[in-house]
């Protein structure tokens, strides 16, 4: 028991922390998904995984923060303001901090340590169907993304 207690300070930093809020069975995978251009780490990984799963991905960039766009998949007024989202039903917004090379923590799991926030919003209803604040090794984060997408899909 005493040896186990000594290991706790070593094991705690090695665990990844993730906070996930999602609405299961709410995402129609036949619709268009909008991503901002660029990115690395989780943003690039999410684009690649969603394309592998057969999602229709469109890439663009946000213009300014003033005004409102009125283009949606259903032809209704958009809730997301001033973005060049085209006819996208879902907006995928990802922020990420600089990756850290962690050969000890992530040796068999992608070597890179990511810290990120992922949000998917329904552009027609205005609801956020996924809010994921996370950090972890590259490969385990992509595996978790796949499990989250499994739960979101209708």
C-alpha cells in the first residue's frame, strides 16, 4: 500500500483531463460541416477523421464579427454571425495551444501532448451539440474524438 501511495504523484500528471458535454444522436452526418482553414494538432486530426468517416467537410475563414449571415442548409436565417459558412449545417470550432513533445508520457501514443477546445454547433437550431475541453496524447485524443462522434451521430 505504501508503494502505491508513492506512485500517485507520478501517475496523476500522466492522466489526461477531458470535460465533454454532448447531445447524443443529434448530428446528421449527411449534412455539410464547416471548419476554419489552417490548424494543426486536433483541428487537422478532426478534419481527417471526419473525412475518413464520410462527412462532407467545407473549409473557409471567418470574415469579421459584425453583421449577420443568412445562409443555412435549410435556407433559414443563420444564428452564427458574419462567417463565410456557405450552406453548412454544422460549425466546427476548434482552439488549440502549442503542442508539447512528450516522449515519456506519450511514447506509444503519438509523442505529442495536445491541449484544445472543440465545439460543434447546429447552424439551424443554434444549439451547441458538443463542447469538449481536453488535453492528452495525440493518438488517444483522436480515439476519443471517434468515440464522441459515434455518440453524436443519428
